[in-house]
């Protein structure tokens, strides 16, 4: 009796082709547990990977976020000149970065740390309204840049989409749209 040859596992489809297949079968994927936001986030991450640099909207957001973070850092340097640990929490001893993802990271850092220092910051007009504005800028900038880290994000989202496709189409011909042979 001849041994049956094992077929090599099919490679998953990625990128625009995967997004198109997932959009075509979105209802079936969601019925099998795929979150409704995964495809939108995947599309955003693909745009971020294709981007050659920040678009005009992102450039404006970067400028605004740099200004807000810079004002917070300046207030900390001015009002707490001898407190190195306080400076380090908000990177007040360093210049405001200019690279888009570094600006986004600084904005997220300020949002994360500010509540722990609210008593010290509120005296200097760094309050909930300021933090809400920074949060809004960060959220919009992240969307314009294609996510926090489009390469990592897209891989994770691809895995979620493919797992959903396997659940939804196990043993069905539609699964072939999610695999290349």
C-alpha cells in the first residue's frame, strides 16, 4: 500500500486580498465571533504600512500634540526644577520628539502618568480638559498613522481574521479565499 503524501498546509492570504475576502464574508466571520472592529483596524494598519510619511492631517496633529506635550514639560521644568524623578516621569528633561510615533508615545505617556500627579499638575492648568484634548489628539493621530505599530498590529489582526475564517468556513470552499496554495 502506497503512503499518501501529506499536502503542504496552505499559506494564509495577507494584505488587501485578505481584507477583500474578509469584507465579502464579514457577516459569516462576525457570526463566528470576529469583532466588528477588527476589519476596520486591519484596514487602518494596512494604510499605515503603505504610507510614505505623515499626511497633512497627521502633520497638523503632530504639531498640536508636540505643543501640548511641550507645554506640560515646560511647566514641570519651571515649577519643579529640582525634582529629577518628576522630570523623568514626563520626559521633561528631554526635547519633545519630532518623529510621529515618538510624539504619539509621549502623548500616551502623559495620559498614563498624569492622573497619578493630578494634584501637582492641576495647579498649572493641566487638568481633565487638557488631558481629554491630548487623548483626542493621540487617538486621531494613531488613526492617521495607521495604528500604534502597523506591522505588529496587522500581523495580530491577520491572525484574528484567519482564525475567524477557519471557524466560519471549516470544510467549505469559501476557506480557499483566505489561503493561497
